[in-house]
């Protein structure tokens, strides 16, 4: 009986560790930072792209919100940059930026940057991105945060959000609140996974102990 109990404890610890690893990797996705900028200000935005598959990432496309102006991508060695625009001359508006021709291999990440002017009013920029792998698979980072990855769907995930504010002090409180809410949600999910795993292993232990008797 004692040997079975010890095995159950060891199993529970292993499952807990796996649950923690899973919870930390499941949130890795294409992000655009910073999460907060001032109205009408010029800002350098950073696109962070992790590779979550065993094959290379070969292309990243970011859609530019309609009220973002003067978009200028930063030259990046090894990558071709394509700007999709609408209109001509001074009236031309950048609709999307695509980086292609390079590679991000398994287990690594890379960053791409561009400068732009934020809107002149308080708003929220939703950055939708599309990550293409060498086999043609496209992962769409264009879902609302509460949607996350669809059930059984590893080819979609949440988009990044940048808040545009007129006063930096306004954003400090909201940023802290958002972070606290996100951390609480993540911790709650992890605790739930661990609890379910513990219950499952507990039932197995009871079954084995009863069977042995």
C-alpha cells in the first residue's frame, strides 16, 4: 500500500510539472509591442515571432490598422520586405507589411521592427498577424484574446493590442489592472489542470490499492 501511495505522489508531481510547462508554452505567439503609446506620437513597433513548430517560419505578415500613419519598416538582413499600399503619392496608406525569404528555425525566435505615427485620439490598435511555415501552413494570430487557441486548433491564436492614450498616467493603472487579471487567469488555469491531474491519479491509486487487497 505504501509503495502504491509513493508512486501516486511521484506521478502527481510529474503531471504538475508537465502542466506548468504546458501553461508557459501555450501562450507563446506573435506579438507586437509596445502595449501602450501616446496619441499622435511616432513610435518604433517590434514584432516578436517565435517558432513553435519543427519546421522553419518563412514569412510573417502584419496588417496595419487604418488609423496608423507614416509606416516605415526597418531593413532586415536576409529578409525581403513587401509593403501593401492603397492610394498613391502623399495619399498612399500602408495596409500591411510582409517579411519573407528568411527563416526562423525550430525553437528560435526573431524580431522585426517598423516605425509609425499613432492615431491622434484615444483608441485601441488591434495587430493581426499571419505566420507562414515552410510546408505552407499559416498560423493566423487574428482572434480576440478571450478566444485564444481554438479547441484542437493550433493554427490560430490571439492578436496583440496596443492602447493609444493621451496621458501616460492614464495607462499606468489600466496596464497594471490588465496584467493582474491576465496573471490571475493564467494561475487559475494552471491550478485547475493540476487539480484535475491530482484527482485522476488519486482515483488510480485507490483503484490499485483496492485491487491489491
